């Protein structure tokens, strides 16, 4: 938009302290519809169309695929799978701009995802859903911003008050760093494991229905897999627990025996900034000052919608885009 941009970040150039670096970056609005609000689903559907446009503007490649999502379950979890399937069908009926879920059995499931080696006899395919490589994206954004003249200030924690009154635009996107100025903002812990599994080939994210929460396996390039699921109401960022690690790795192994010989590249824990209603929000704190927060576990899914709503406010002085997505703007 022609503005000179300065970015102040309390963390380092690699984003090692950010929830964005730890994420799996799945773009799955219908899959998420079972556990989130219609406004998030609407923003996620919008994001699926916007992400390819955004990625084309970057000067470094970012892994992106739109091969859909596969939902699987073990026989003992058939009752929970039936409930999950009913919720998907109901939500698609209410939000029919999404592609319809497809039930797969036997050979159809095997031909859709040959890498499963025939271990499952039924599943649900959600066409059109996608994912990207979040770490490649962060690097590409950084490189593109530098090329366009942006200035970065790493290891420079700031608050909105540090900048005082100014005719320049100020965007406070600090996540949990804004807790002191945003009542009800809290962190929700997530735990993620990254594996290198040369014996495993999956062509799309897989979600395994689990008694406590759906576990996801997101395949990235070069046989790297991101496995996660946990949501714990705490801002504790200590190492992953034994229980969570066992559950995630055991679930991966039951999906594909090749995970037995995988190498653990990394375990990560982060806390996602979350508002009381688990939805994102904008707050205008000055004539040209805007707080943006509460993206919760849907950051990459809804980021394009949030960005476009913010840029409309800059250029047009109104928030009809935010309103159209059902995002609070106060």
C-alpha cells in the first residue's frame, strides 16, 4: 500500500518464541467446523482462496497444497466417528459454500491415500482443504519485507504506549504480550512433534478421531511430518509431557507402521493467544492505532481474512469486511 513499515518483535529473527513457528498450518475450515464457530469457517474458506494469491507476491517458494483432508478412526472409536460425521454433514448443510464431505470405503479409500497400506477400511474425505509450510512462510515473508524496505527490530519488546501519539499507523499484534491491556486474553497450550519418516508417504493431512481430541498428521516436504492435537488451558511453556508425547506418537504409529523408524526432529510447546469467545477481534485504541488479537488455534486458517479486514480499515476507514466475517470491531 506504499507505507514504510517498521516491525518490533520481542523475539528473534527465526520466530523461535512464536506460536506461528510451532504450528502445523492446516487450512481446514470444514474439519474445524465441528469444534469452532461459523465465522471462523467462513474466514477459513475465504483464506483458501486468498493464500495462493498471497504466496505469489513473495520472493521465495512456500510449500502449499490443496489435496483435502482425510478423517480416519479405529474400530473402537466408531461411535465418536459417527458423531463427527453427522456434525460435518450438518455443518455442510448450513454452510453449503464448502465442498461436501465424501465417505470412502475399502478400495476407494486405498486409492485416495495409498500410503495407508490398507490399514483402514473407511474414512471421510474433505475436498479442497489445504495446508502450507509455516516455517517456509515466515522465512519468505521476512525476505520479501526486507526486499521491500521494511525495517526489523528483533529482541525489542514494546507496548502500544511506547509509541505515544503519532500520525503513523500502529498495529499491536503482540498476542499474549497484550494481556495487560486486553481483559480476558489467555493462552491455550499446544504440543507438537516434528518427525522425519522416510518410510511414510501421505499426500494430505490426516486427522485421527481420538477419544479425547482429534489428532492430526500434517505431511510437509521431504518426508517431514507435524503431529499435534493437544489443547490445555495453561500458558505453561515447559517441555511436552510424557502423556501427550506417548499419545501423539502412538497415534501416528497406528496410522502407519513406518512411523516406528521415524526420527524425532523436535518437540515444541506454545500458547495460542485466545479471547473468552475463542474468536479473533479488533480494537481501535487511537485514531490510527489498532489492536488485533485472539486468533487462537486458527491463525493460518483465518490470517488472510484478518489481514484484508485490517487493510480495508486503513484504506477506507470502515470495517465492513470484518463485519461480513462476524469479527468484533470495537
